[in-house]
C-alpha cells in the first residue's frame, strides 16, 4: 500500500494522532514490519515503538499477524479509509457550522 504524503496532515488533523504515530503509520504504508524493524527505521527505542504500535492497534488502524515466531504489523487499509471518510465528514461539518456562526 502506498500512502500519499498528503495523508500525514489528515492523520494529524482528523485522527488527532501524535507525530510519531503518524511516522509509524506512514512507514508501514511501505509494507508490513516488526516492531524491531520499525524501531530501527524510525530510530526509536523498541519499547517506545511498541507503545505507538499498541495505541494504533487499539484504534483499528493497524493489524497484527504472525509469521513464524514473530509478529508483523501493517496498515488496516479498510479501517483507515472508512474512518477517514467518516471523521473527515464530521470535521468538515463542524467547521461549516463554525463559519456560519461568524
């Protein structure tokens, strides 16, 4: 799955993700990885990376599968897509109402 750089802003604004959570998601757009691989690529401590991955799994934006003895993580494209549309629509509606109040 390829992710457009424009997706970064959407993830921050609409999903209210932390900068490093966005980094994890954008990195996983390139394909599935282990926490260790993510840690190395993002130059983060393994436990810190695991915390970000766990938080993103709770939102449903990441999936985990098992390959042998290791867990690999990937972006849940379907959830990301559907929730992005839903959250973007709600955000847009809210901003429209704010503009009407001017």
